[in-house]
């Protein structure tokens, strides 16, 4: 695409159409943009538009499109074509920083994100002048430009907060510090001075405080990995100014908004974070400053109101205290009983209260409420911070703190008892306090794993939790119901089993509650209880104990999906999946109704899939229905195909990318259930599965390979007879996969199935070409993973077609090739093969080469006979060699740039491990002994003499053991 006005005009029109609400106009425009994004100059056209277009909406649209384009295409993936040509890359890097700095804020943010995506790949090696270019802009004095630089620096450096330590990372941070730390410190001092100068100018203060927030965030990122020497030397400057800013109050920066945090709150929150970082990681160096920060933050907590806009500030301030009180050498600051009482009274209890804003979220924004409360994304809520502070204080002062709070809990419960309908919030706070006091250690998987001995959890459960859940109405006091259900969920390991069994019907009943939070918690609690393990690693709650409740459980779970706001509730669907898994054949009578409801749901959500977890559990539930029913009645597979294929066809025709990998997995499961030939409905689909476009998407590869393997296992003869013209297409797929380091193992899975199942005559003409392709790949890029797969393949080939056929095909490609493969690949590398079945295939294959391949006994290959036997005994007896060369460590990781449907393995569609050798050989060691005996009978005297001259003593000893176990001798 040329940089011409005509192209700019075309692009403008298509960008406009992508904003159209009508899908008939929007989708073709999106498809057009997708089709041209590989063209040279496309990104430069977008940048020109966002700089020169007269329409603001086009500028913004071009900036978002550009950022997403960079996100999808900038990373260069090995084995794949470079999606952006080099001249475009150079031009983008040359123009993007000045363009970002001169753009309005809305566009600046998009370009800043794009720079950080490019920086993640190219900085510092391929973009060495980025830092200099940015630092030079600090001199401009224009804070619009300075904030653009700071925002970009923040998005570039914030990854230092979660990167693993490595030499490359240290080198990069050192480079950044050398160029950036001093200018940042000077900018910090200058900005603070300007704040005093402009103390009465509201608009100037807003810009300056935006800069200070970004500077404080950069301070956190640059200090996270280790304390840099520069910041240690300049700690006085930073900490004194941070302390001043914490205590600062300027009426001009206060906001009327009760919800949205203002600049002052955001800055103070970040400073609390910075102080907590230093208190935790660099406490020795930070010690002189700590007492004044504790005082300032304490004052902040006591004087800050309950409004939502202060939530982040208050929770960060409490987190600071929590991190300080856990450190042994700050213990003295908290020892005094009055201090503890004061913290409990003034900080913890007020911040555990259920506020009007929480009630609003509970009722109107339940999804967010659940995410914060259940999944622990409530890191910045007051309650979570207060809970962490209780835990921190309990580390050294468990007795006194429990004592202080027990008094609070009792008085709150008394208040509630006086007038429940008015005072229910007191009970809510009491339950929350007991929970935070009792829980010392917690995991998502097991709930509370360590509890405070001083709190009697069962007694509290029976007296205060159960009565709420037993009340006649599931809809009154929804917050207390949710609290009660959550209590069961988190203390499920502390509450005795008989109490859990009493709770199950109560939880099933609460699946009918109108409140989204209550029925979601009920589903989640059931799902967690069903996964608990008893003593003998079976589930704690058995299918037999659940028998009286099966019908009402399934009815209420599916009914809950029809309640307003829960049509795609992932917790309910996960509970359905877990119930199937626990109840097994008890669900068979309900399957016809269940599968109808699941297929209707599948059809509905396939129109617009938006909840990945929900979708995943839905497919898992479908797989469980199939497995459980067909285990009891294999012929039922046909009725499942009848129910599902219509929806599957629609999903495949409409190219619902998110669901296609799942559909392939369910189809594999169904096809593997067939015992005889492949039904014609599957054969009709077979040619479509070989279309190259399906194989372009990484997420499709594992399930498609498995589906093709199922076709080959069940219907190789049908394919050879009725679809022989498709065999080249099948091998084309193998050729594509084998070329990629990430997917070559999938190529081998397919190839092994072809060799194992296809009639020999149907693939005869392609065999030599297959080996040539494998050798080309070996020459071009030999990786450990490839070698392991290659070894399994040649041994499987040997088992299927015989050792002589293997030797002949190698020597046909190139004379003496067989010897080279033995010497350079099989003998030195066989120790790397992992997996029981894989080792067995290699053992049986090598045994065949040793004992059923005449050239091994009387040509120049004979010298390799003993080393090969030694390698085989090594495979049996030595530990697996799992060393991997340094440069290969990251090859296996699927790394797809941008948004692509990743492959999600369905646990309940799992494939049984298949052993191609099967009953033919049970014990490979004994098989070796018997085969050697047979060989020695055919040529007496040869085998013992070859062994005695060159097999090492230890290997010989092992071999004697095999011969004894097989009760044979060598002649």
C-alpha cells in the first residue's frame, strides 16, 4: 500500500465503518482491515491518519487500531514469517515518540501503550536511543510532553515489578538507572518546587500532581528488584519529600465526587505503597525514616472519611501498617496494650463495616462484588486490608488481639439480636471479624489451612451461622446468607464432616435465592465441598451420601441458570460439572433432560461467547455426560451425536473461533467411543479438517491432531478405501507441523498414527518422502524435543514394518545412512526418551534391529551391534537424561502474540494413553532376552563372543539377569 491520499481516504472510510453498530457493515470492514494489515506501509498510513485527519473520531480510531496492530504483530516468532517489514519497523520507531508527545491525551495513551509493547521486544538492544530521546524531553518544561514521557516510562518499566531475576534484567535495569534515575530525581524536586509556586492555581496543580503520581509509580518500579545505589544515596531527598506530600492538604485538590479518587488520594496511596516496599525489603536502610512514616500514616487513617474515593488510600495505608507489624524489629512499636486497642478500635473495626456502597455493589454489581470477595481481587478494599492487618498483628500478639476482638464480636452480636432487621450489619461485621481472626493461612484450593486455636469455629458455626441458613425464606437478609455460605466454604476443613452434611441440603436450597451473590456462593460452596478429599484420597463426601439429594441438586442447579443475571454464571456451571463428576452413574436417569438443557445453552452462548470459564465448564459437563453414560451403555453414543451435531455444525459453519477447539475435543471423545467403522457423518467432515485455514490457528492444532488420530484409529481402512485422495492432504498437515519447533511433536503424533493404523500399501509411495522431510528438519534445526519424537517414530516404524525395512529405507535415501543414524542419533540420544510407552516402543524397536536385521550381523554395521545393545540396557537401567541445551529452554512454550484462542484442554475429554505395542510385549527386558536367545539359536556362538569382547561388565551383569528371568541361555 502506497502512502497516497487515495489510500488514506479508503482507510478513513473503512475505519468509520468499523464503528458502525450494524454487524453487516462493521464485520466486512473489520475483515478488510485484517486482509490489508500485512501490506507494507499499512502502519505508517494509520500513523499519518492519526496525525493529520481532521476528524477526532478517526484519530482516536486510528490510534486504537494501530495499538492493536502492534500488539498482534510486533513480536517476531521463530519459524513464522515476520509480519511487519523492516522498513516499517524502522519508520515506526523513528516517528512514534515525537508523535505521541504532540498528540492529545486520549491518543497519547494509546501510542504510549504501543511504545511499551515495542519496547518490551526491542528495548534496549534494538532501540538504544529510546531512553535518551525520552530523557531529553524533560528539559522542555512542557508538562503535557513530560507526562507523556512519564506515562510511557511507567508502562515500559512496570514489568520490573514481576519479572524473574536474571542477568539480562539486571543489565537492563542498570542501563535504565544510569540514564533515568538522576533526571527523574531532578524532575521530582523541580515539580515539588513548582507545586509551592503554583499553590493557588488549581489547573496547574492538577497537571503537576499527575506528574508526581507517575514519578511515584516509577520510583516503585525502579526500586522493586533491589535497592539501587543511586536511590540509597538520595534517600533523604525522596523520603523527606514523600513524607511532606503525605501530610499535605490543599483545598484546591479536594474533589466533591464521593466515588472517584482524586489526585491527592492517588498520590498518597502510591506513597504508602512505596513506604511499604522499603519497610518490607530494605528495612535496615529505611529505619531512620520509619517512625515518621508510621505517625503520618496513622494520622491519615484516623482522619480519613468512609467515602469510596478514599478506599485505595485507606487500604494501602493499612497494608503499610500490616507489613510493618509483621517485622520482628518493629515489634516494639505495637507492644503497648493501648496501642493495640487503639488500632483495633480506630482502624480495624471501622474499616470492616459493610457500607452503603458495599450494599449497592452487592445488589447492583454482583459480578464485581463476587470477584472481589471470592476471588481475592479485593486487594484494594478496606475489608481485605483490615483483615491482613489482623493477621499481621496476630503474628506476635495473638492472645491480646483475640481478647480485644472477642469483646467486639460479642457486643456486635448482642446489638444484632436486639433488632435483626435494623442491625443486621453488626452481625455481618462480627462474622467478618471472626473470619479474619481465625484464618492464619488460606489457599484457593483448600480454604483455611491454619486456624487460630483461640477461636471455636464449630461452636460459632452452630450458634450463629446455621440458624440463618435454616430460616424459612432463602431471600431474607441476603448479605448474612452470603456470609454464612462463605463461612462454610472457607472453614470447610475445620468444621466436622457431619456439620458439612447437614449444610448440603441448605446450600442446595439456596441455589433458588433471588440474590445473584447468594445463589452463586451456594453453587461455589457445593463445588468446593465436592472436591474435598477424605482419608483414602477418595472424595470426602461420597456419591452414596448424596443419593437423597441428586434430583433436587440437578434441578436447582439448572434452574439457577435461568435466574436473572446468571444465565452464564461460571460458578453454577462449575458446580454442575463437579456434581456430575462426583455422582457418576447416579446421574444417568437425568441425562436426557440434562443434555437437552446443555445443548440449548451451548447454542445460545455460541452466538456471542463472552465468558471463557463458563464455556469451558459447559464443555466439560457435556464430556462427563458422554463418558458416564457410554461407560454404562456404549450404544448411547449415537443419541449424543444426534443431540450435539446440529449445534456443532452451526459452530463450525459460523467459525466461532472460541468454541472450535472444544468441538474437536468432544468429537474425538465421541468418535473414540465407536467400536467398529467410522459413521458416514464423520467421513463427510474429514476433508474439511485438512483445510489449511484451520491449521493457521495455534489453538486448533492439539485438538485437531487428536481428532485426526481418532479417525485413523477407528477408520484407517475406510480412509484408505474411500478417501485415498486425502492422504496427501493428511501428510501435508504433518509437513506443516514438523517445520515448527513449537508444534513438531503434534506432527509426530499424527505421523505415528498414520504408520500404526493405515494399511501399508496406502502409504507405501509416500514413505521415502516422509523420511527425507525428517532428515531436512534434523539438519536445519535439531532440538531435544524433535530428537525424542524422531526416536520414537523410527522405532515404531521398525515394529510395524520390520527392522530390515527400516535399514533398507535409510540406505535407499543415501548409502550407509542406517549406520549414521545408529551411531549419531540412536546410540547417543536414546537415554533422553521419556514416558513409559515411549520407552517401551524404543526398547522393542531396538531389540528388533539387534535380532531381526541380518545386516547388523555381517556387514560394516556389525561394529555398532554391541554399542546399540549397551545403549538399550542403559535405557532400561540408567536414569533418564533430561538435560536440555540452554538455547532450547523456551521452545516448548506456546507463545502466540496478541489475542488468539489458546488451546484449553478439557480434563474430562482426556485421551487414554495408547500403547501401540500392547500385549505383543509385556516386559521389554524379557522380550530382549528371548529375542537374543532366538538369534543365538540361528547363528550359534556369534552372540556370546560379541558380548564377551566389547559389552561393559555392568551391562553384561544386567543382561545375565534378564536371561535368568526369561529362563533362557545364549548358544
